[in-house]
């Protein structure tokens, strides 16, 4: 309708009259008009929560397993909903495999793979990937490293040689290494001014110590990072990136018959040799509760971390602990968050988690709380950590199990998400039908199992308690709580060596 035309002006005039009529009706007849409209639409019943709909179904496609002649494992998941392919080359090498004098080398090696490979520079790799409409990235954790490419199916043939160069033929240019080292050293320096980063670093150092690999982050320390050379990275890559330690995961719009010949062409000549994995040693539990204070003068909030040595991913109590932690601090309606956020208003969010790795990672509960409420928040934390060791009611147990099982299918919404789940199968040697049975296993968790696990795995009397904040304000009240022995930790002690 053309602006300024008679019909247009007539439409505007009529619309205005209707608005005026509505406003006059509401003014004269009060809420009767609105009530009439709501009644016509069907008034919602707000006297009770809406009923749960049917549980989402999860029908996972088959994982096709193949092996190239050089021993390289292949996992293929067909899904033809979108014309995209996700390829992850997973290497079961991570920070947990590092020599004690080269902390950070696994993470830095992975980051350097796409900074120059084959006959391409970092910029040329980036340009080639962009031209294909693809995304190429590298990742590394304590337990594994990977190179991942997401590409349109029609460009897959062109993307595979780039992926092969990045994995097999990285050049580790010194100028790129110097740049990444400077960036990471700057990040470590900035972390010293970030209360959350300080709390996490100080907690890990308190719980595991300087000599245990889990006592230092995957980036390493300023000293170890600065000492790494091109030669070090090349040697680490040559001894850890092998067909025997690797798996190619393909998820997307492909079939085994079409993708296997291409993978064999790109990766079939990769030479193999054996390598034995190392697993970080078990760290003994603290003999008694230990409180560590890190001063951050002028902080408006205090960062709290409480925890102890947890369990490895291989624990037979995995599903039970997932349910237990959901009740305690693993969801928005968990006990910790409802207490510290909703009831007391000390924080925007309180949480807990079991960080399960190949070795026994930490259990952590934490929050960022108002400075003047630090002692009160600590008291509530320990009330909940003690209370979780008491029998769990049926209603709370059912709610936690539904939260986990009904939300599980979202882990497979994209081909990238699906590829990460397949990675999990490989890294932790899980059975092939693990995800098909996940929701059933969660629903099988009993109250007796949760109560037994809470007594076995929740150890508030042997916890590390780390608080980062303005000690002039918070220390006297923390000492009055008499939680345990108290010591101060400097930033050099937390981040150093």
C-alpha cells in the first residue's frame, strides 16, 4: 500500500479509532475487556505447573567402525539432514601425558598445528579454509587433542588434504611460536588479576600440589611455557601424533563407501609406532580440611572454591554421581543455587561438579559472593555439603533424573555435538551402545545408590577451601568459623614454577 494514498490514510484512521475504542473500553469497564479476551483465548491455569510433555526420543544412527591398513581407526556416523560433514581427528594425547619439565607442551603443540603446515603458511591455511566455507580448529585437554573441520559436503574432497597437512605435516614456524607464546604469557599475566582464575588456579595447586599434573592448568606456567622451543614441539608431535593413538571421526552427509577411499588417500601413508599412555597418579585425600586465603584488595566479591579429590571417568558410579551432583549443584534448581542465590541472595549462581578425567580429577563447589557475605556463604556451603550426605527424598531424586535424561538428546542436535560424543566413547573406552542406554541408566539410579555414593564420595571434612577476596574485610569472620587450619597463598605460589 503506497504511503500518502487515500486507502493508506483510511487504514491508518481506522486503526487509530480501534485503538482509542479499546482504551476507552478498558477505562470504563475495567478489566472486563481483558478478561473477556483471555477467556476467548483460553485462560492458562497458573494454580499448578504445566504437565510434562512426552519424553524426547533418542534414536542414534549406527556408528560404522573401520580400520585403515596402517592401524588408523575410523568411526563414521551417517546423517543426511544437512549437506555438511564434521571430521575430527582425535589423538589420545593431552596434558596428562606431558613430561614434568614441559608443562603446557601438549596444548601448545595442538595450537600450533594450523599455524603452518605442508607448503602453506598460517594465513594461507586460513584463506583456503574460508574459501571452502569451512571451519578448522584445534583443541586440547588433559586427556586428548583434536583437529576438527566442518565443511559443506561438496567441498569435502578439497578440505581433506588441508586437514591431512595440519595433522601430519605441521611446520611449527618459529615466528608463529613466538607470537603464541607471547599471547599465552600475557593471558597468564592477566589471570593474576582475575579473581575467578586465581581461585581455580589456587584451588588446583592446593588440592594436587605443584608436582602433580592436575595441580597446574593445561597452558602450563610462565616458566615452562617460555622455555618450550620449536624442537620440543616437533619431538612431541612426532612421538605422540600416531595412527596407533588416533581415530578419525566422521559425522554428516557421507557414507562409508564414499568417505573411506578419501581417508585412505589422505592418511593411509601415515607411519605407525607403538606408544603407551600415561595416566596421572592418584592423589591422596587431604588429611584434614585446609583453608587457603588469597588477598585481592578492594574486591567487591569473594571467589569461593571448595572440594576434594574426586573420581576418574571410568568409575562404576558415574550415573549415580551425575544424579547426586545434579541435586547438589549441577542445575539451576539445585540445593546450592536455591540456597545461596534464591533464599539468601549472596550470589548470582552457586554450582558444583565432578571433573572426571582419565585420572581422578577434582570435585568442586563454588560461587562468587558479596564480600560482606563471605563467611555467611561459607556457612551455607558446608550446611549443604553436610546435608547431601543425608537420605535423598523420592521427589528430589525423580526431578534430578528427569533433568538429566530429558535434556540428554540435545547433545546430538548438531553434527559437531555428535562428533564430540563419539570422542568421549574413544577417550574413555566406553561401550559402543553407551549413549543408546544413557537415559535408561540414569532412570535406573536408586535412592539407596545415591545415599551410598554421598557417604563415599562427599568429604567436606577433608576439603580444600580457597577464598579469593579482600582479606582485610573477610579474614576475621572466616577465622571465626573455625573451618580448619588457615594459610595465605601468594599469586607466585599459585601460578609459579
